[in-house]
């Protein structure tokens, strides 16, 4: 055996670890193999590849290196090796669609796939694209991705690993990594990732320990062709190596090289242990053989070690000042001593150091000025040899120049490294490189301010708001120092993004106002950028008048300076503010043209998304759908983590009755890592579905959407949230507590120009007010609806207004009510909005029933039921069936009692919410006690009153008198009214003209008074109940004159 071949031919002492690899492979569990340098991590990793190959998995291998390199290095190397043989068409297909952003990791793929140069997606969007890419590369058979030496991985790459571990369930790939435990410390980025993965139970760690005594004996014996190893020699080897397999091999090589171990008669023998000089340290072991080389070869290998893990002969030749033959000879000798190994990269052959420890030991031979000079020569050589591709090497060049104390070059290439990292969306590396360049740069450098602004603008989508804030703060300080108001304003404008992301919209708006004052009148592109962002923030803050006033001049400025991003943003804001029609189309196409002229796909995504939302608000569902579908196509490729466009699509589906798909999409968004605006919209869609289907989840959804929306202070977020709160309170609470919420959302939706959308909530309050005969309240509400519709007459508002007016006409007893409900139903059908269409048809059924047109009522109810059943709206289905039942089932003769607390509104204002709640609880308990005593049937509550029916009028009167007395003793004054007539009973619900009449009688009663109709008086005549004539009255919505009587005893 030559000295260079002292490598153990078998894998010893790792049977248990190999077994654990097999188990992890079957479950596709991420495995991270850790251990000190030389302990056998790579050897065990090769076992993982062998096991995966036996299962038909395609291998992918990526490496990290200690020198600064490309961002996401282990993933880039693995993906590049797998894709480099693909032609342009195959590359384009591989990176198409949802995987497009992943092409940023490979510049050659980015050009082929058509990735826009100015793309700046968020980290989670890039990660989602890489997931898609790996999924495609894995195919049906699956793959194994081995990531070696993760202790040298960049922070962005480690976060990508963490993401893939979290999202590995549907990824047909087994992830395996190796790292050196002796490189980690408390603040090492890998330490943080390991802790996070451990908390989530996302990986299995296989920690390799040095070999035990007997395993070490077996290893040495295997190296020496099965020669028996005695205890004395074994203990000496164990003492020097601590059982580290790599150290053992290196030690045996030294001993063979020096003749301490030798061949004798075909067997291995050794000198007496007393005559063997064992190397003292591992480093000494590694260098003992290298020092047998001539000086030039040692120098070449030292330069190569300092340059990097992989040898670059052309660079080494220049840096070491030797010709190609000198480099080739050094490589041959390095291979002979197994300091180097030969590897293949596809068809190409390259040379690398056998182990990182070997490389470190050789590089450490260069110290002091010699080391500095070597760094400089390496950097200069790299620039000369790779002048065509310096950006890809900029990180290494920056570090070499920094180690050579060449500050100017270190700054230059540090900046280039930051820009190169930005092209790969490696935001941590971007921030680190900018921060390092700024630290090296002189504090008074004229370049510093612009570099700070450049760094801040690039990091707007980065994961470190504190670093962004520090760049902006220093930029503002320097700008003030130099009197550069434009730079100061631009820095303030960039910094407000952090404020807005935190949910503090008012403070973000104030910052943008300050920024605009600083840049105003400069006529520069920065002014256009600031005013464009200011206008959008004004729109979000509900200050549309000011936004509209600023847009014309801002458009001229943006056009004049050629700021396409600002131009697109301004037209997009005008689109949101404007009305539908030619003006909308003009702004949409202008914004789209500007976005495409600037090759700004994110601007196009934002535009199509906002246009889709605007069309939902207005009720143009047919136009909204293709816009949102186009936005989802763009979003899948460029911003998959936001999902704002998909949330809008889910909202649209919830309105058009596609409840299953709407719920599925919205729930996934709300439960995922989507941003707050996306979650708010998704929750709004979920509430629409939950309410229509009568799901128990509705209350929890309302609480969550309000908690999120209230923090933003934006009308477009709070109006849907308030609407959901009001509607839920109306369905599951009472009218009195819900009504203020409806008026609150009516105020919130109204803009400075008097426009707004009431369609989400206006019909709901109108219906309940009509059912409870609160005519004056309904009149006031419909007046507000009409006022808002006049100012903003889009189809959705017009349809909702038609339904509200129909409820009012029915409450007035007008014969046109049925026709108006039918007209409202047609409007909602044309949107289409089937749930509201069913509500309008149910209103038509109610109007017909009040007019005693029973067959027409049943026919309208059947049509409503058909619509409700088609979309699976359980709540509307129940109402439809009850409307049919009241016609088809025989009526019951009932005495209906309405009660109402006198002066409830004034008393609420006087005592406050908490005390009033206690009053209501006392009131409700007492009423229910008396109703039970007199065998009444509770229909519902009206907040501060009750609706109850009795089988006889005498029961109803005596119950009214009893509860009046009980409540008076509790300090509560009520009024009550009773009427007897035929009613329709469906479950606990009581309907019919008799119910409406009783409500009107109650409304005329004075404080503490019990009024009854003449029908009741006639039925209880002679029963010992004293009545006093209160004259003849007209009851609103009820035909004829009605004589009323007050109960006196």
C-alpha cells in the first residue's frame, strides 16, 4: 500500500446511524448529520445517497465553502448540476409559471425563462418558487438532495432550508445535510435554524461521535489489510486522534510515509513504539506530509488553499507566479499525497482539497504580510482571468481585498456583491454586503449617501426592517448635513414602508407628507416616486379628495422624468378613485402600458389585482373574474406568498355562490402565512359563506377579521370587517345592539366625496327593520342608502338600494312592494349575486303573503328556495321552506303580544353600556318568567322588547299586566300591544298580518300602557277584564281604521 492510499476501505462503527438513515428515507424526514471535522459526516452522507439510489431516487448534491460565494450556494450548485445539460426550451418549461422566480438563482436560467431584471419579490415568494422547481426536478420517482457543510452556508440559504423543511409534506424529495458541530456557536445562523427546526420537530439529527476503541481497532486493521492491531499501538493512535476517522487515516499515512509502518514479507509491520515519533497535533499531522514537498509546490498549494476549496489553475498560476507546468506538478504531487482529490462535474474534471482541514492547515501557513500579499495577488488574478464574470465572483473579491487591506477595491466589489445578491433575492446577503461596504467606506465619502439610499430601496422587501431603518436614518442624517432635501425625502419615503407594514397607516401617511414637502419642486424622478406613494397612501386612508387633487400634476411630473413605476402607480390610484366607464378604462390601460414599459411585473400584478377588486365593489363581476384570474397567474409566478389576488378571487366566489371553492381558497389563505390584507379579505369571504350556510364558525371569523382590520385604520379593511360584525350581531344578537353597528359601517364607507358602497350590509338591516315593523327607523335607514347610492350609483349599490326600498314599500303597505322585490331580484341575478337574489325573492313572498296573495307568495318562495339550494345556502334554504310552509300549512289563531321598554335609547345613554346590559338581563328574566307562568310562546326579542303569542287573548292580557307590574317594581317601564288573528306558524317563527297589526298597536301605547285591538276586546268581553276606549286610529301599513282599548285592570 502506498502512503497515499491509507484510506479505510469499509465503513466501520456506523451501523446504527445507517439504520436511522433508512428509517428517515422511508418517511422522507430531513436528516442533518453533525459532528466535528473529520468524524465521517461525508462518508455517512454517501451512505444516504446509496440508500436513496436503491429506492430509485435521483441524487442532487450541493456544497458550501468557507470563502464568500454565490447566495444560496448549496442549492445553486445542486440545481445547476441537474439542469446544465437542458436546452433553452427545456429550461423555459422547467422554470415556467410558479417556478419562474427560482430562475433568479441561476443567471443563465433567468435569461432563458424571461425573469424581469428589476424583479424584487419577497423572500417567501422566491422560496415558494424554489419549492415548485424542486418538485418538478423530483418528478414521480423522487429525489434526494444532499447539502454538504451547512455550517458555511449563507443565512439566506439556511432560511430556504428551513422553509423546505416546513413545506416538505408534498415534496417528493428527501433532504439530507451535513455540518460541523465544532464550527457552531450561540450566534451562528445555523444554530438558530436548528433550534427552530427542533421546536417544530422538522428534522432528525444524527450526531456522529469519534470511534470507540474496538471500532478504531477494526478501522486500523482494515486500512492495513486485516493486520492484527495490538493494544499498545492502538492506544497510541487513540491518544493522538481521539478516534477521529480522518485523523486516523492521516496519521497512518504519515507513519507509512516515514517508514514507521512498512511491508515485511507481504505483511504489515511496524517499528517499536519507542522509536516512533507520533505527531503532536492534528495540524502537525496534516502538514508533516506536505512539508516533504519542495518549496515551490508548497507555495502553490498554500496559495490554492487560500483561494478556495476548488482549484482554479489559471488564477493560481498568476497568484503564485508560476507557469502552467508548475501548477500541474503541484496538483500531481498533491494528488499523490492525497492532499488533493480529483472530482468530476459532469464531463469536466476538477481538483479540490480532500478535506477542509487539509486546506485550512495549508492556508494557515501563510501569515502576516505574506498572507495579505497573497490575498491581493489572488484577487488581482481572479480579475484578470475572469474579467467577463466579475459579478459572480464579487463576494470573493471583496473578501480577498478586505483581507489585503485594499479598502477601495473591497468597497467596490462589496457593492457589486450586494447587487449580484439582489438579483438572486438573497436579502440577508444583500444587507450584509451593503452593511460591510458601508463599514469600510469613509464616513465622509461623497458616495455614501447614494449608497445608503440604494441599499434601503433594495431592502424594502427584505426580512430585516431594523437594518432598513438604520440605512434610512443615516441617509436622512447625511442628507440634512449636506442640505440635500431630495435625498432626505427619498429616505423618509422608503422608511415609511416599515411603518405601514407594522399596521400604522396614519403614521406612514404623515411620513410621506413630510417626505413630499422635502422633494416638492425638485422635478426629479424621486419627487415622482414620493408623490405616487403619497397618493396611494391617501387613497388607503380614505382621503380621496386630496389624492384626486394631486394626481394630475403628479402624472405630468412622472411622464416628464420617465418614471414608469410612479406613472403606473398614479394611474392605478386614479382607477381606484374614479368611476366605472371610459375613465376607468383609460387609467387602467395607461397604468398597464407604464408597467410594461418599465418591465415592472409587480406593478402589473398590483394593477390587475386592484382593478379586480374595484369591479367587485361596483358589482361588475363578469369583468372582475378575468382580471383576478390574470392577477393570480402573475401572483403565482412573482408573489405567491401575498395571495392578495387569490383572496379577492375567493371573495368574488363567495358572492357568486361558489361556496365550496371560496371556502377552500379563503381558509388556506387565512390559516397560512399570508400578509394581513390578504387574510382580512379571505376572512371576509369565509364569513359570507359561514353566514349563508349557517355555520357555527361565523362568530370566530368575525372576531378574527375585526382584530386584524381594526389595527390598520384603512377604510377598505374596516368596512368589510364592520359589515361582518353588524350582520352577525343582527343574526345572533338583537336589533338594538346591532343597529349602531350598521350606522357605524354606513359612516365608515362614506368617503369625503360622499361616495361609498353599502351593498354589503344595507339590505340586512332593512329586512329586519321591516320584519319588526320599525317603519320610522327603516325610513331613516333607506334615506341614507338612497343618499349614498345617488353619489355612487354603481350596479351593486343600485341592486342593494332596490331591495331596501322594496322592504320599505312593503312596510308602508304599498301594493308595489312585490314588484319592487322582483326588480331587485333581477338586478342581483344579473351580477350574479344569488344569495341576495334569493333574499329579494323571499321579500316578494312576504309582500304577497301580507297582501293575502297566498299562491303568489308560495311561488316566489319556491323560486327563492331553488336558488338557495343550488348554492348550498342553508340559512336561506330554511327561510324559503318556512315561507312555503306558512302557505301550505293551516294557520293558527293566536293572540300576539309586543312589548317595548320606554325610553330605552335615552336610558342607555344615561347609564352606559355595562349598566344597560344589566338592566336588559333583569328585564329579559322577568319577562320570560311571566311568559312561562301564563303559558306563552316566545317568538323573538327586539333588543328592548319581546314578541310572544298565546292561545287565548285572556292569557295574553293577564301576562301583559303581570310583566308590567313586575318590571315596574324593578324600575323598568314598558308599553304593550295585543291583537288576535290568524298567523302562520313554522317552527318557532310566527308570521302574518296579525303579527304586523300587533306591532302597530304596541307602537301607539303610552308609557306603562297595555293597548289591545277591538278584536281582542270582543273576544274577552264578559271575562272580567276592564277596558277603556282610546278611539279610532290608522295603523301604518294596515288597511282600515282601528278602534283601540287600554286595559285598566
